[in-house]
C-alpha cells in the first residue's frame, strides 16, 4: 500500500511539475506575443525617446528607393519641398489602415507637401497585390531589405516623418494619422 501511495505521489508531483512548467512557458509566450501585438499601439517612452534621438531635428537620412514601376526616388529629389514619409507594412493592420487614410486624403486634398509611403521589408509583388486589392493609388516606395527603415529608426509601424524644405526632420508621429491630424500636423510643421 505504501508503494502505491509513493507511485501516486510521484505521479501527482510529476503532473504538478509539468502543469506549472506549462503555465510558466505559456505566460512567457503570452507576454512575448502581447508585446508583439501591442507594439502596434503602444511605444514605451524610452523607445520613443530613442526614435526621436535618431533623427528628430537632424537632417533626414538619405534614401534611394524604387517605386512599384521601377522608378528611383531619392531624398535629394525633394529638396526645397516639404515631405512626409510614412513607413508601413501590409501585415500590420494599423499600417494598412494608414494607407487607406492616405489614399482618401490624397484623392480629396491638394497638399503643399510631398508624400511617400515606404513599405518596409516586403516583396514588391506582395505590395502591388495589396494596393491593387484595395484600389489604392498612393505613391509607394519599396524598402525590401529594410535598410532605409533602419536608418530612420522605424521599428514600430506605422510611423510618419515630417521633413521640412531644408531636409530636417521636424516631427515624428508614431501610429495612425487620420485626415484631421494630417492637416493639423502638416500646418503646424510646415508653416
């Protein structure tokens, strides 16, 4: 009887160990995935400060990228023009929403600034398919390797950089900009 009790105790302890280990692992994985998901919405203050330190108030990092037609665009082409760069991806719902908002805005409003939407680390064919399905006609550049995205410190998407006529990054906005915010921030930044 004592032998059966010891077997039963060992079995209960083993089950308790595996259940506890499973809970700990799921908790860790849960925290990891929650962090991945919420990075679309929340940017810790330290990361925001680091992002601003990279480029805010400094000359915009140089870029030379192709659009979906294969034409090259680089930063120097926007000299003496106000420019908004928005980094995005098709898989990030908020970034995809930003494309829809930009498309609606650009169809209705005549702007005194240029806009380029930089797709980060996705294949050109995937980007073309996404835009075609949505009927979007926005000016997109493709950063397949992510080098330009890295040079701007764009780790959370969507993120928009407001660059003045002198080529200086005046404002960084992390998250989705609705039409009203686009107008307000562009007026505030490009006075």
